[in-house]
């Protein structure tokens, strides 16, 4: 099993990231929609959608939203929120989907770099291009690796909902590894996150290679200007 399927299907994943809630997602969606100004009834893909927090916020604004995710736990949870303009499917984004169907594709919350090699991430971006109509818009929200590495604590621990997480981070010059040990009365297990540490310029190169034109880049969820040293995020807007 891939590390992300094992970890994302774990109940402890939701506990660790419980602070990433609907309020944050709603605020980011508000900013994106204010900037992009999609027509009502635009077709939007949220991939991967996780527990659907961004998809649900988008659907409330009367867009036709489809969320895709690879993990059974997330898909089973999101199905309860389906309605006429909100749909969820299990899908591996390394495979093509809904060719020339969407007006917008959103790839949010550092959801690239999970796979075995850069070629697979390139295939993901190529699939985003195929899924968009002509003049469709792609939004990629990734960590700003320069800022992350500058402030990275190699060892950290925290308590969430009575569960203790001990986290050990390493960086090999290409990939960030996060080993997560979980103590819930006793040691319940150890998981690992592994994310390719793409720089903004590397992401832009991959996006352009797929055929997109970069039209804007922002540095946080308030859509502030991007700064290589200090911005938390690298949010890239591109057009087919």
C-alpha cells in the first residue's frame, strides 16, 4: 500500500490535522472566488478533495463541483454531502478523468509530490490540462519550500484530542520525510509522510510543460503577493 493511502485512511490523520477546518477552507474559497470570478454553474474539480471541505464551500456558491480522492475513508465520508451540484468519486489523479469537462481544476493543500518520481507528478498536471476546457483555469496550492525549510523544526511533539504525536522531519535535498509516532494511551503506530519539495520555479516549469500559461502567483490564503523567502504558500494560477 502507498504511504498516503495508509496514512490518509487512518483516524489519526484527521486528529492531527483537525485544526485545518472548514473556517480556513471557507475563507480561502471566498478569496479564490473573488479573484477568479467564475460564472454561476461553472464546473469545478477539487482533486484530491480530502474530506471535501473546499468542495462543500464551492458548492454552496452554486457551482457544479466534483471532488475526487483516492482514499476510501475520505470518499465514504464525503458521499453524505452529495447533492445536485456536488459529487464525489474515488479516483487516482495519475489517471485521466472527465476529458475537457471542467472550467476550473483546484489542486489544494499541498497535494502533489506524493508519488514515486517527478514523472508521475508531471502526469498528474498533464491530466489536469486534459480535464479542462479551452481557457480553463488551474489553481495549484503548494507549500513554499524556501520558507518551510528555513523554519523547519526537525523534532516536534503535540497533543490533539488526548492523543500525543511525536514528529521527526528530515530533508534529503529533494524530499521532506515526516515520521509520525502516535501515542494513544500507548504506542499505536508509526506513519510516514513523504512529499517532494518542489520549489515555485519547479512547479511553474511542470505546469508550463503541460501546456499552461502562468497568469499569477500568490503567497498565502489571503492571496498576498508571493515572496520567495517569507511566503507560507506558493499558489499558482494557470490558464489552458
